[in-house]
């Protein structure tokens, strides 16, 4: 610490105030990166900026974005959920099997799938909180269980590894309005999932920054013992977060099922890390206590734009993974730098 | 500094012949002390002297097994920290119960956030909390430019002071400070001592636990010296000098023996 005249120090800090305030926002890095990638593909490919092109990458981003926002909340709360991807498949399969094989009412099937998803989320939270084991391990186990069950049970019941004939289920079209429809906006064929994505990002941001629950999410992720000492209901907060992630898995499962009318037993497998990467690119710390829902949504936008941009540019699709890894590393480095600039000692 | 006028009323917190056993272990016995309005009681002792047990009894973490504990002249046995807190007895622990990455104002109100609106639209009263945080810290003599900075960016002494201000705002009449200066450098410790004096001048009772006589002596009105779970005495400032205090704490004879031994080596 250097000692300077008080008046001089004061002025200096006030001048730096604006920049530091800006840098303190976790999503700034992701916003800059999103803009750069948008510009790059807009200039370098023909299809990227056409209405059909925009609708494509927005749709792609929305499915990842919904999960990334939920996973970001969970990460801010200091936990991981590796079963989030498999949950997308599980919920889709539940609805598909009980409606096509057993003729269960489609609305009831939706509710049952949601209830099961929430129960699995609660079970994750319960095991993590009661045992004190890292959520990384606990949800890794859940992930493998779901992955195995998804395949095995689907095979037992349907004899194949995918659900067919969803479109013929009574009430399918009514449900499709909520999960699989699209509407026209500025000549774009906008899928309804994009509306869900934007609405959930806004809701999550409001909860995080403007409600008691949001305050508690930051607190339990930042310093769990302190949170307990000041009376934050730690168990409830974590339980809510795991259930939110599972609930988001259900939503994405429905969005996919009612968009394409079919679901594979392997749906969602391998995507859990992409959600985490989107959240981290959006400014979430792996150690918890810091991050943003908007950032995670931007992270998903970057992923969606790159995923489709590489197709539009007619590059080898395998570059996506390499790009993703590079993005992640860059994001972690930027986060580190930003936190140092903001002067956070933790 | 005279606080004679305050001592006419019953002290906020008083213990008489208090003690605590854990099974067959005597952790503390026969300790008497009191703290009144605008008074600083310093509890001094080396490691294992029983300081922690003493705080736990006062803060309600453990119930005492011997003697009497009186709050405002009424005998009490605390079953939980919440009961002590409801009587205005707040404890600021060494780890301060703050979340480093969160802004100062969010930390200040964590767990007791102010809200406005109804039902699902109930949201944080951000403006109100920012304003109150700034005001309350100003009362403690802390001038923060920006209550939005993460509390982790404050110095140790400032963080300690925020924790004290928080306890005061939420109704504390007595603040128990568990070794607030032990992890701090000389300058930062000085900052905390200044805030202790400030809290005292605002009419709070302060119980200041420390093992450093040099920190205790300048701000203390009374000194409770503990050793091996018993009281070595309860002194007013006029009754003891800092040298006597140091010697008593370390155990005068033992210190002489040590000096002798070291000199020979």
C-alpha cells in the first residue's frame, strides 16, 4: 500500500470509478467477444446476416442459453450440475414413452416429467448438502445413472433407442404452441424457444440482483459459513438452485421434443460441459459467488453464433470444439484479469 | 474519560461466579465481570485461558453450568445465540461473517435485507440499503466512497468496523468482539481500536477479547484477566498498569524462569 496525500488519492479513485464499475460487471468480457464474433461471421459469410441465418443461430443459442442461465445461477451458488444435459433427454423420453406407448394424456405427461426432474434435482441437492461431497462428483454419478437409464429403459419399452410417432399423440399440436411453435418477426421465422430464453434470462437477472433470494445465491456461493452465521437458509437456497437446473432441463427437453416430434435416448449427453463453458465465458467463477445470468446468455449466444457460423463458412465442423476450448481459456484469463482490476481479494 | 454516571444503572451484562464444564473438564470457573453502557470490558488471557468459553457463554452459544448471568439486572440462561441477540447482545466473530466478493451494502444487510412491494413482486430496497449502509458507516467514522465495492477490497480493520456497525444497526447494545485485532498489523489494529472507542462513545457496551495488553489498555475501562479457566482478577483501569497486566497474564514467575533459562542457553 502506498501512502499519498488524501485529496490526491480520492480524486484518482473517483476518476477510475467509471471504468472499474464497468469492469466489475461480469458479463462485459462476453459482450465484447459476442460482438467480435458477430462482426466476424457477418463479414465473412453470406448467410449469417440473412433472416433465416439469424433465426438459425438464435434458435441454437436459445436451447443452450436456457440451460446456461440455470447452470450459471447454480454456479454462482457454488455448485455444479453435470446431470443437466442428460436431464434434457430423460424428460423428453418420459413424455415420449408415456404418451406414445401407454396413451397417457399429454398434459399429464408434461407434469409427470417435470415432477420427476424436480425430484432428481432435489435428490442431487440433498445428497450434496447432507454428505458435504462435491457436487461435481454427486451429479457426475447422477449423469451416468440417467444416461444408462435413458438408453436401457427406452430399449426395454420401445425396442429401439428413439421415440417415434409423437405427432400423432392427441393434444400434440396444442402443446406445440408453447414449446415448438414459431412466429414471424421482421421476416425471421422466430422459434418460441427464443422467447423462453430471453424471458428466463430477464427473470434470472432480476432474481439475482433485486431479490433476497438472489442475494442469498451470491452469499452461499461466496462464503457458506458466513451465510449460515447471518441466517441465510443455505439448504433451501441450494435445493432451489438444483431444482431450477433440473426444471430448465425439463423445459429444454420439451422445447426439443415438440420442435422435432422425436427424441433420441442419447439426447443431451455431452452438453453439460457446454452449459458450464457458456456460464464461465459469461463471467461465472468456477469457485462460486460471482457471475451473471446475462453473461451466461451471452456465452450461449457466442456458442450458437459460432456453431452456425462455422457451418455457414463451410469449415470443418470439428473446429468448433477447438474454438470452444480456446474461448474457455480466454474467458478464465479475462475473468482473472477483471477481478484483479476490480481489486477483489478473496 | 469518566463513565461514572453510567454505572448507577444495572450493567447491561453481568456475570457472577460463572463457570462451564464440558463433561468432566472444567473449562471455566468462578469468573465475575460486568459491562455497562459506554463501557469497554477487556478480556485478556493466553491461549487456553478460557476466553473462548467465556465468549460462548455471553453470546449464547453454550449455556453456563455454574454461577449467574444477568442481562439488565435479570438472571438469564441463554439457550441459543438468537436469544442473546434478541436482548441486544451481538457477537462479531473473527471471520466476521462477510462474503468477500459481495458489495459492502449487500454484506451489511445479508440475511436481513430490506424489501418493498408485495407477493411475487417483492424486491430489494436497493436505494434504502445503500443509503443506510453509508450513514451507519459514517456514524462509525468510516467514510466509504463507494458502498458498491466488494467488501473483500476493504482493509482488515475496515471490514471489522463494518461488522461492528452492522451489529449496532441491527440493535446491539453490547458488542462482543472476538480477537478483532489479532490478525491485523499495527496500523490496522489502531483503526479498530479507534472504532471500539467510537462505539463506546455512542453508548454501547463493548466486550473486547484479546491476548494483547497493548491493544486492551488504551481503550479498556475494566480488565478481566483469565488463566487456565479461572479469573486472575477483574481490575479497573486505575487499579492496574500495563506492565502488571502483562506480567499477570504470562504468569510472572514463569516468565522470570523463562528469562533465566534463555539467558543460560
